[in-house]
């Protein structure tokens, strides 16, 4: 079993302010954040075995549908940062959960706790 200090969260999208905030929340929860400006391949993500994959917006999730389809059946939760008005769209696009703006530590922590990484 990995220790929580070894667990990574991958973030897809280009939003430096959000990356900073999620990085702080991740560190507080014992995770390391890796940000990806481009869209990785599903094989790359599966090989890294992150604790979660977080998209910075519904738009970044929508642009990554090939990746999301490639993760079908994996135990990697897909999360998207969104407004409450776009929550349904995020779920339609394959998000397991939504991190609703304004993003709080409690919301972040609850989303991760609801989907603990597989051992």
C-alpha cells in the first residue's frame, strides 16, 4: 500500500490560480499535485495510478473525452471544477464528482474521501 505522501493527484487544464489552490488543498490532505497543461493519454494516466484526476473546467473535461473514455473501468476518479449550473453537464461528460466553485477545502476533501484510492 502506498503511503498518503506518495499519492498523486493529476490536474488537467491551464489555470494557475486554481492549480495553486488545489495544490494547497492536496498538500493539506497528504497528496502531491501534478499539473498537466496538455491532455495526457489514458495509458499514461493509468501507469501513474493517481488518486484522482481533476479537470479545471467543464471545457477541459469536454476536450478530454478520449482520455475519459480510456479510463472507463479504471478505479481513478474523475473530478471536475465547475459551477453549480454546469454540474449536470460535467457528470454527462464523465465526471464522477464535481468540485463546485467557490472551491473549499471541505468540498475538496469530501470529494476525495468519497472515492478513496484502491489499494
